[in-house]
C-alpha cells in the first residue's frame, strides 16, 4: 500500500468507521456509578476539575463522560496518526479536544488546557495519568501542574468491566468493553495542589495521585471480576535498570 493511500485510510476513512463502531457498542453498555454524590459535587463544584485515570480505561470512560449530566470536558489527544481517529471520535461525542501528548506538543497543549479552564468556568479536563506512551500506570505530573495553575483539584477516576477485550500488544494493555458490558465507574477524594507547591511537594502529590488511581482501579477490578495477566502498573524503568546493573 502506498503512503498516500495509507494516509487517506488512516486519516479520512478509518475515523468515521471507528466512531460508528464505538457508538454502536456504547449504546449497549450499562454503567454503574459508585460515589455518585462525590462525583457530582466535585464536577459541578466551584473549582476546576482535572479527571485522572489510566490510559487503558479510556474507551470505557469516553461514553460515560460524554453525557450532559456528567458536565463539560476538554481532553488532550496525541498528535499521532492514531490520535487523529481518537480525536475525531472524541470531538463528535461532544468533547473539546486539544492536540498534544507527553511525546509531542505536550507543553503547548497543557498551556491551551490551562487557558481553556480559566476562560470557561465549569469546564473540566480529562487526562490519563500515564500519558500517551507510558510507562503504564506511572503517573506523570501534567495533571497536577494543570490543577496548580488553575486553582483546580485532581479527581482520581476508575472504570472497570469484566466483559472486555485486552489488547496485550499495546503499552497500556487497553481494555475495550464488549457489547452489552456492565461498566462500573468510581472516584476517590480529589487532590488539591497548593499554588506555591515546590518540586518536592509536587513529587509527593504525584506519588499520592498514582497510588490513589491504582488503588481505585484495583478495588474496582476486584468488584467487577476483571482480571489481566499483567499488573496495572508497569515496572519502574529506573528500578529495573538498577536491578539489572546489580546482577553479578
């Protein structure tokens, strides 16, 4: 296949197909919400909200937060070719999409998100804690910085369903719900970020956020019966490197 034809398929033909497949499957899903009062109070509270979740559960959450009763949301989406299809789906589901990721255009996209939250009271932002490239389950600081710059809070969010296909070749082990899946959604106490937090404080908050999101997902997975052969969090690459160096 020639490069121009491949570009045409990926950027023009594939996105509408993905949208129709997602809408078709999503129409059959049933959602169960836990901590409904906390979720509503936070999303419709006085402070900007940054929803934090695992990248692997994105497809489970898109339909849920596209519903009007879940507020208005802006999302950051990768500038890659694969990101084009996802951005197409997200925009047509009603999300405000800002292109950029930890690998490309991330700083500019973060600035755009900060401006959007400041200029649009009531707008929330959704960010996967492990970014667009991982490592899986290891929190990055973007959501905390966004909260710090906007006076917002970071809300840990989890989604889980037993009825899911797991794509083991993807870095995040993407879990896509099957038709007629029952999807459970839960949240934990929001995390406030002081406007004057220094590097050390931000690192403590990053670890707290990571632990909260992972614990929330682990508990919800036990509730739904979802199981994966790999852990929610990939081994820390730095720790792995040190362990390899320490071997005789």
